[in-house]
């Protein structure tokens, strides 16, 4: 993605939320108006942003992941085999899983890292 498009469409007084729409050069439509409003509470989400420019920048940074999600949803709509896979999962069956099958580290033990080798560990 090279370009993010953002449109602030409203203010909801009751939730103290800015309503924002996003698009990008990779979404099917580059006009944010073609997509849905998302609510952002700048006073809790971006308390460090104190100017209009800082708030807009913080919103735009959040919009990158939104635009990627929109693109992913659009790509999924074109992938009929994946759509069939997902829709085929719907049933009346109750699925049950043992906790031990879902969590790899059930004992809470973490192997310590040797400090001497710490420089070799990629971050």
C-alpha cells in the first residue's frame, strides 16, 4: 500500500467518537466513502495527540490496518474455494476441545535465555 485515504465523517457525542472511513490504493474503491464508518475515541486511544494534526496522523496510522483488512475481505470475496470452506463450517454440532490440546505451554515454564548468547538472538 502506497496511499491511504481517510475521511472523518462525523462526531458521536454520546460515545465521544470520531467516525472515520478508510480506503487505499489497493482497495477496490479508493474513495473512503465507499466503505463503512469506524468509531475512534481519540481521548482514550490517542491521549498523547493534542492537536488536530496529531489526531489525524494517529487516525491515519490506525487506518493502515483497516485498509489492509478491507483489501483482505475483498480478496476473500473473489476466492470461491475459501468462501466455500468457511461457509461449509456452519453446523448445529457443538465442538469441544480439551484445554491441553489448545495451549502448548500448560505448565507455565519458560526456558531461560543464556545472557551470554543474547546478542545472537534476533529481535
